């Protein structure tokens, strides 16, 4: 089963919490702080592999959560780092953010490993907070928490040449003749239900050719198989437009040419690619007459009269394609325009104060971070909490909003009295 578009969830590991610990040893009455740091969380790593050709595996495994870092330990021992997760994808897979559709990574080179989501840093143990005046800190810091992401994996086949055209015009037959590929071939529409790739050899050189399911008029509105498979020729540098020049399907070749190009234009930039026409089935009646009409109507189009069944004209067309490919620039990877949340300029204020009845509610990144690192059962930690509230401007802002002695302040789910 060919699958080229799936959604998955990923999350790098959280950092382990720092630990509060004091050295205990026989004959040592008051050992100093020796709490270790938490371990680092595991990373999410994507790997482009050559022996995968579909995203089918992700239909059954959609969640990838890396291991969290372990808590720190006594004797200043750092907690164990979480295990990384490697996600193997086919070469040519685009990784997008499901919400913004921004490109996170273009896995277009085989063997490339990309760390897309880094694990959280471990929190500091209480040994880190010891100073000459604070010799017994009874608090530590929690590990860094990571976010869960919804991703879209979209496979865009990497090929030099793409075959386009109506169903049953001979695209699969042509691919089978010029390469070792063996696509299913039958005399009915939509025999090809998934893209096929073949390596075409031209003298001492060669290129990769992709055959995709046939397009019909109205594909952009979902007619036939739709045109979602066109994503597999987005990376192609040249398109071969295969046309049934005999008209044996009851259509005029000129109409086929116009309709397919119209659908390519509706899809996006595919109509801007270099294109040659393979006028197929020239061994059938009426083909030559239609060929003359086609050339007269489209004098600037490069047309090769061929017969995939008899190999007529195929070598000449392949030589021309090879020459064109040598002059065309390589395909550029997709622009990676996703910005990780921690790197996004935060234009929001560091904190906000709202009223819930008579309660002053303080929220935002500064008070939340302060709350996570405070031990409310330790005097020194509470003193640090108070100093930070003042230095960050929260106390002054509370006064401006009318908070006074005894007013109730809430940060997250913690409430305390305002002391002026």
C-alpha cells in the first residue's frame, strides 16, 4: 500500500529535575549540599533512508516521544540523559508543522540525520546554589519541559523527469520500455494507482523517471484520483507530456494537451517546468494526421513522435532529454521556514495581571518560571521568590492596580497574601 501523506505527534524528552540533597557521612555532623543536576531529555532525530519508499509504517505508529532525563542524585551525580528517538523516513520526505504548514525539514539527501527537536536541559541541583552566605540551600530547579508537536510527513519523490498525461495514454508502457521498472500495464483507465520510478540509461549516463497516475479534467476539484500525486513530480526538472496522438480514446490530442496543462497550472508551478511532448501510439491509424494538426497548432512545442509499443522514436527523445537535463539547474530543497518556539521573538509582556473577583491573578512566562523553581517550604527559596517579584516589576504593577496589605495574589494554582 502506497502512503505519501501522514500526520504524527512528536515530543522531545523533558529535562530531569535537580535534586535537594545534603552530604551524610559518619563523623560529619553537617555535610554541605550535594544535590546533582537532572539529566538532559532525549532528542527527536529524523533520518533519510534509501530503502524506504512509502510512509506506510506511520499509519500504525503515530506517536514518537523521547525519554525524559532522570532526576539528579546525591553526591553531585547528574541524572541519566534520556534516550534519543530516530525516525526513519524515505528520501524526499518533507516535515511540516501541522498547524502552520511551515516546512521544518526537507529530508532530500540519503543518510542525512537532522536533530529537529532537542531534549530539555536538566534542572540544577541544590549544590549549584551554595554560596559563602547561603551554605545550605534547600531548593533546586526543575528540568526544562518540552512541547508536543503535531507534524505532517509528505513524501515528494525525487526524480529528474516526470511523466504526465491522461489515463491510458501509455505512460506506464513507456516507463517499462526505457527502464527496468515493471509497473502494472492494462488497457483500462487508472491502471496506475501509485507513482512508479525507473532509472533510464542513455549511453554512459542516465536519469530517474517517475510515472504518476493519470490526470483528468477536473482533477483540481477531485475528479478521478484528484491530483495529489502531482507532489511526486514537484522536484522534477523536466516533464514529459505523453499524449495519445491516435485519438483512439475518443478525444482530440490538442484537447488533451490543453486540459492537462490547465490542471498543472491550477496545481501551482508545474506548468513553468521545461516540457516535451511524447506523441505516443504513432503506429495506430489517424496518428499521423493528428500529428500534423498538433504541430500546426503548437509550433513552439518540442514534440517527439513515438510508439512505446514498438520503441519508435524513443532513443531520439531520450537523447534530447539527457541533453536538456545537463543544462538545467539542480532542484533546490524546499525552504525551511519553521521557527522553533524558543527562537520566536516573544512580543508578549513578561507578565500580565488580571482580576478574578477580588483576587489579583498574575500570569505569564516570568511568574510561571519563578513558580516552577521555588521551594515554598524553604526560607531562602522564599526570599529569592520575593526578590524576583520585586526585580521583575510584578510588585510595583500590583500596587498600581490597587493591591494592598493582605490582598490575595494568585500565580497558577498558588495563592498568597500581598505584603507591602
